[in-house]
C-alpha cells in the first residue's frame, strides 16, 4: 500500500540547447547519460556526483543491501493503450509502445536521454522550460558493473546495485524510500530480478510529492544483461498500471 508523504533527486529534463553529461553512480559503476541543460546552472542538489572509478580487476564488487523479497503490486485501473511492440536490439529486449500521452523522443521534442537504447517519456508537469516526467527505459549494464554480473544467478544482486545507483544519482537530495518489491522475473525462460520503491520528496515548484521507481536486470543470454528503469510521479497515479503492463510485456529477443 502506497501512502504519500512529504519530502526526487532526479535530473529534471530541461528544454533548451546544449547537453549536460550526467554520471549515474551505481555502487562503484558509472552510467554516463545526457540530459537537457539549462541556461541557469544546476543547483547543488540537482547535480550528480562526479565519475567514480570502476572496480580494479580481481576486487570484489561493492556490497549492497538487498530489500526483502516481495511481489510487485498490481495497481488498480487500466493501462494505456498499446500501439505496437518495439524491439530494442541493443538491450536484447522487446517492450510495448504505449499511446499518448507517452512519447518517443525525437529531435523536435528533445526528450531523449543518451545512454538508453529504448525510451518512452511522459511529461507530467511543465513550467516554463522545465519539465517533470515519467519514463520507461531499456538498455544494457554499464561496463563498470559487468564484473558483478556472473550470469543468471547474480541478477538479484546486480539489480540491487543498479537500483541503488539510480537512486543516488536521480534522487540525490532528501527523500524517503519505501520498498515496494523485490522479486524474480522469468521472461521467455530467462531469469531476471525486479526491485521497486516508492520515493517521497518535496521539490520547489513541483506538484508531485512522490513516485514509483522500478529497476530490473534481465539475463538475455548475452555477455551483458538487459537493464530496465521506469518511474512515474504520483500526479499521474492513474497511469501506474502502465508500469505493471510494461514489465509483464517484456520479452527477450535473439
């Protein structure tokens, strides 16, 4: 059961020119993404940490606290209409493409985030050039975390490492976290692991006070597993069933 509290340190998409390199520190690994920069320098609480070195060969991977095992709840309501399926050849995953208000990033709408091969964005708030948003992303494991990946038997630990890294980078200012789920996934006979949380926060000028965030690691049979990251603010809780639908409709492709 999700209860809203006061109190995202997530990079806000900014409409404008220029690209801001963002280092997503994932427990010793680094995800390099790019988001929209603004003419106004980012405040300290919106800045991500600097790049972190990868683990030297032979060293153990960083330890991470595993949340208690719990199934991901099914949110009440109907998911958005599915337009088609998208095959993300880079990640090795196939996923549903949803109808509006979900958007696929283009050069015109400037919603894309470099570093993810599969993307769907929904703008949930817009104030001037600043946007708050939900996202459904797919990609592959960052190279500096691949030493932690030992095949299907390691998906749980690697999912926790990735989830921790996303939280540290995207939500790097005061917030509260309530674990929602930590459960195995079986997709086309392949193993994966999903970790979900509900984060609450207070952001000046932002109506949202919390959001559901989901991270998953999926063994695709390739050297690097597929990675999923999804989030939806509580202003659009009516769309939370899209999170269930997105995860349940994931498929592994050759």
